[in-house]
């Protein structure tokens, strides 16, 4: 009788299903409405080491929708998009524009030319709240708000923080990728770069090893 019980215990131990380990750095979902493409973006493996294919994957995803041309994405933008996706976990990040060649930029110094800028929104998050979080989280950065549009602008190729409001987007054209990188020419209002106050705990720790090269 005891031998049978011992055998049952051993068998149950050997065949017990193993609990799946949750990824330390799970992928985030990026969706491109203009291209109708989805990218499950994961720049780091479970140990926080950079995935070599990740930059190429994001570069292709952020290609110009008009020409199909690509430009190697700025690594700072890679980290920023991943940070956005992790912070708003469970919500889809919709990317309307990434890299654009000069023929499709309205400003000579657009950060879209160097694939260091992105126009996007987070579904279910008001753009005003998204803007406040972006300004409090990324430094130095350019953040653009379009009161009549559907997306916000973020770029990471700056020497100082810059924030502007551009009321030029037409809300009736939600797939716009019109550019305004904060280079004031009368069409945009450049505002002080001081970050807005956000609730304590809203900003994720930037010393997370997953965001370090």
C-alpha cells in the first residue's frame, strides 16, 4: 500500500505542468493605420539584452507610406516607443507617421527626415493626458499637440525640451501626417518647455535596465 502511494506521488511530481515564466520585457503592439500593419515590438529579450533584429523591424514599420523608403530609426525613438507601450500596457499605440523623405516634409529641419520623430496616439487615452506624460518623461524631447487632430508628435533629436501647439490639422482627415516640428513660422505656437505637473507615480523609472543600451 505504501509502495503504491509513493509511486503516485513520484508520478505526479514528474508530470506536474511547469508554470510558464512571464517575459521580463514583453512585446508591445504598434499599429500603423496608413499601412494597415501591426508590429509586436520587442527590443529586448528576457534578460534585458538588445535584440539585434528589433531595429530593422521598427525601421521597416516606420517607413514612408508614400514611397516605401526606409531610414534607420533613431535608437532613442526605439526606447521611447517601447516605454510608451509598456506604460500604457493593454492599449494599442497607433502610429500615423515615422520616417518621411524631404518631398513629404513641410519643414526643412523636420525630425521625420532622420527617423527620430513619430506621430501617434494611444487608443483610449486623451491626447492632453498623453502630452503631459510625454513632457514629464522624455528629456530632451520635442512634443507637439494638435488640438484639432487625432495624434501627437514626439521626437528625441534635440538639445533642449520644446513644446508647441499646432491647430492646423483638420479633424476631418484623421490619417494626416502633416508635419510641424516646432520650428515656428507663424503656423505654430511654441510654448515654454517646462514639464506639466502629473500625478505621482505616473512616470515609469527610466533606470530600468531594459532601457539602457
